[in-house]
């Protein structure tokens, strides 16, 4: 571009230099036409000046175009703007994606924290539940230990009573023998024939007493026959099955009892009933955990050693069944005291017959050794007396010792009236 401009400028200069001399020669040769030629010369110079100015302007314009940047292409500019818009959209989408990922990460972190809190809460609840179970087991062991001690006290009392009875019997026998000896001595002094008769009677009574003592010892050493043992086992299986069927149907009665107590607003009686069912289920669980075996239970080969009377009929039982009936009376008295006390605190009327524990009367029963009917009868005998003591706070039939209620041994013997053979 610059070369073209220079070429044009040189051409214009050369044109002027050639035109000038020619015009001067023409002016000398043709004076009349001098004015016209001068005008034409002026016009030519004006044209040359304009051409020179134009060339200079073009040259300057070329320089400006060379120095200035090229004008952008509209299509390229449109494509560039489209690319920039796409880049901005991509950046905005990436920012939105990062925001969504961050939000999802926050949600996941919150879920993890919530699950962690739930696990901690569950672990805390499990620890608290285990602690409560341990405390309940400790209380249960303590109560069981107290009951065992009370049972041992009762056994010791019974043993001492039997010992005193044996001592009294032995003293009576000695006194009788002494009286008989004195009578023989007196008869020997006054009537020899009568003395001989007295000696015969004394010897006969001595032989009878010796035979009876030997029979008692043999009865204690004897074991039941295998046939009798199998009969007892079959009977106990039947009793256990009947009791389990009864337990399965007892839950409906428990629910009805809960609703009735809630409607009557008997808070203390409601709490007592809850404790009654809880303790009863615990006793059942303890019995079932024993891995009971009919073959290893001495009940089935131990002969009867006690008898008692109920409703005009005598029953013969061994010491295991006797212990269970005594337990029924003790449990009945303890539960009766608690039930009577609850009704008294609730301001409820004196009514032991409609109490659930009295109607159920199976607290501590497992279906073994005695019939359910027999156990229920003696449990209610103890419950009635305990309810009277608990409702009236008189303790005519039992005593209170360190949180435990126990029936008096004399009252228990009066209710059951166990009589050992002999």
C-alpha cells in the first residue's frame, strides 16, 4: 500500500514538471491565448495540487489503516458471543451442580448425624434397660433370699415344734412306764396274780409300740413302686398341660382388669396388679429355666408322710406336696396384704372376693405336685387373712418385717393342719 502511494506521488510530480515547460513555450508562441492557457495552467496546477493532497490523504489513510486494528467480522463476533454465552451457561450449570452436590452432602451428613444420634439413644436405652433388669433381678434375688430365710425359719420352727412334741411324747412314755412300774411294784406287794396280768399288758403295749415305730421307719425308707411312680408322672403331665392352657387364656382377663381399674381410677390397686403379674411371670420363667425332669424329681418316688383334712375328707401327701401347700398359704397371705393395703389407700370398699389375685389364686403355682384346685383353695385361705390385715392394719394373722409380709406359723398350721404319720 505505501509503495502504491509513493508511485502515485512521483507520477504527479513528474507530470507537473513536464507540464510547466510546455505551457511556458506555448505562452511565448501564442500570446493571445496566454490568458486562456494561464487559466488552464492554473486549473492544471489546481488539479495537481488536489491530486497531491488526495495522494497525501490516501497515504495518511493507508498509514492509519496499517496502524489501526482490522474491523472484526460480524459473523465471527456473533459466534464469539454465542461461545461466550455457552461458556457462561456451562459455568452457571457447573455452579448449580456444585451447589446441589454441597446440599446433598449436607443432607447425607445430617442423616449420618441423625443415625448416629439414634444409635447412641438406642444404646443408652439398652444400657438403661439392662440396668433396670439388673436392679429388678437384684431385688428379686433379695426377695427370694428373704423368702428362703423365712422359709428356713419356718422349717426350723416346725422342726423345733416337732422336737418339742417328740420330747413331750417321750416324757409321757417315760411317765407312763414309771407309773406302770410303780403299779407293778404295788401289785407285786399285794396281788401276785394281778401283777402278772399287768406285766403281760405292759409287754403287749411295748410290743405294739415297737411294731408301730418299725413300720414308721420302714415307710420312710420305702420307695414307691415303678407303677405308682409312672401313674404320678402321667397325672402331673396332665396337670401341667391344663395349667398351661389356663395361662394362655389368662391374658384376656388381665387386659379387662386393667381397663376396669383405669375406669375406676384405682391407682394403687392398678400398681399392685401390675406388680402381681410381673412377679408371677418372673416365677414362671424361673421354673421353666430349671430344665425340669420327671425322672430326677424325688417327688415321684417319695411315699406319703403327711395327711390333712378338707371338707370332711382326708388326703395323704409327701413332704414335697406339703411344702407346696404351705407355700400357697404364705404367698396368699403376702398378696392379700398388698391388695388390701392398695384398696385402703384408694379409698375403695372392703372386697377381697372380687380382687383379681383372689380370683386367679395361681401365684407361685406351676402345675406340679398338687392339683390346681387344691392350690387355689389354700392360696385363698391365706389371701383372705392377709387382705384383712392389709386393709385394717391390725396384723392379726401375720407380721411385717423389713418390707416382707409373712403369716404366723400357728395360723398356717391351723389352716392346713398337717399331721405326720404315727
